[in-house]
C-alpha cells in the first residue's frame, strides 16, 4: 500500500499508539488501514452417497479437483456466497444443509467456510473456471489430484464422519496436545 484510500497522501508502515501490530497508517489524516483475512466460501454438494467435484480450468492448481468455492463478495451472506460459487463453478443448484468445515490459512490470510449442501437436480456442468464436473463416491475421491489443503481436509472429514451431525473446525496450524505424566 502506497497511498491512503481516505485522503490520497502517502502512508507509513509501522507501529502506532495503542496498536500492538505494525500497520499501514496515514500520518496526514490518521487513518489506519487494517489488512484482514479473506473468506473463501463454498459447498460440499452431495447427491445420495456421491460428492460433486470440479476440475479447475484456471490457475492456481489448474487441472486438479476441488469443491466449488471462491471468495465471498460484499453484500452477501456466507451462505449466499457459497451458493453463488457453486452455481458459477459447476452450474449446480444446491440447498444448504449446514456449515460443515472451517479451515484457517493464516500465512496467506484466508479462511475457508464449506457448507454441506444437497444437489437439487443433476443438471450441472462445467463453467468458465471449470473444465469438468463429476460426481464421486466416497471411495473414489481423487485424493492424489485435490487442489487445496482446505478441500482435502474437508473431504477427509466427510469420509470419516458417518454421522455428519457436527461441523468440523480445522486449521493449518498444528494442534497442541498436552499430556499428563
């Protein structure tokens, strides 16, 4: 960031009073420019015992499989964003069942929120960001060709969760376990 979005003057990066993190700020007008994580929202669309995956037609990870997901836009709820991304990437109509997984990637400032969803029909097909759409059974999921760690995490949890009652919360940071002697 070079210039203040409030007044157009050059910004400075560093510590400011009452903040414990270095931030971009404007010495001219006093505006603080916070950098917050971006939300990636999507669905785990299912039909019976099968899951709909999309093969990416664009970078990053072109040619690999993923769930339909993408960046949330201003003015929409996380559910609306997940439904929009599913329609954009797979031309698929879904009904949200519930939140299924949350996966944080603090290193790149992203948080994935994936919703379990039911396909309302089988009229899905690739769109401009997708080269192929296909239903996979749990036993046939192409784990050697999954695009993102958050998607792998979500699919692994889907396979391991036979009850599908509670959302799974995950993170790219290791879980600390304490043991008593």
